[in-house]
């Protein structure tokens, strides 16, 4: 993993994968412990899908 200054102010691919996996884990664990409607399940899945579709753009963002 590169640690030079260029990447210090960006989310790298491994960190982005961690975010997606954490969201999936949260939703799966949440669903296991509660009764949610199909509409609510769809809502959470749409959030994850949006993030995945925006991932390349998010990786290009810089923290200022």
C-alpha cells in the first residue's frame, strides 16, 4: 500500500472496500436482528448501490 503524500488525503481502494463491506455487514446484521419491510431492505440496498456506483469518483476526491 502506498503511503506517499499523494494518497494521504484520499480514500484508497482498500479503504473503500472496507466501507462497502462494513455497510453490507451492518445491513446483514441489522436484518438478522430485526424485522424490516421489503421497502426498508430496498432502501438500505440502494444506499450501498449508490456508493458502489460512485466509488470511482469518491476515490478521486481529496480531503482539504
